[in-house]
């Protein structure tokens, strides 16, 4: 996995974690997302994971998100570079002020 892919995996894991914390009542979707979060978090820490794994996990997130209607997607199928789950739950540098 390239350094860029590892960063994207880390971002996805972070966004899923924040979504889980904000929406504990979405149990069915959250159970599936928690498994994906663990996998992408582990993937972000190793170069042995392939970029294909990141793409597969993104597809899994899309299926859950669209199937459960968690966020409104701007594309009819596949991964969006403007993923609403990530944009709604991404860490911002502003979060550093609350430490």
C-alpha cells in the first residue's frame, strides 16, 4: 500500500470511528462498520496491505452507507471522492484546540 493509500485508510478509519460515536443507535450498520474500521485501521499501519484492500473496504462502506441510507451520496454507485461519511466525520485541525 502506498503512503497515500495508508493515509486514506487512516482517514476512513477515523471517520468511521467518529460516526460510530455520534450515532450509537444505528446498531445494525455500526456492527458492520466497526469491523471495517478495524481492518482499515490495521491496514493503515502496514505497507504489506495492498491498495486493492483499501478499494474493497471502501466498497463495503459504500454498500452499508447506501443500504442503510446513512449519508446522501453524490454518485449513484461506487466510491465518491466527496464521501459524505468522511466529510461529516473527518478530523479537522480545529480539533487540536480542544486538547
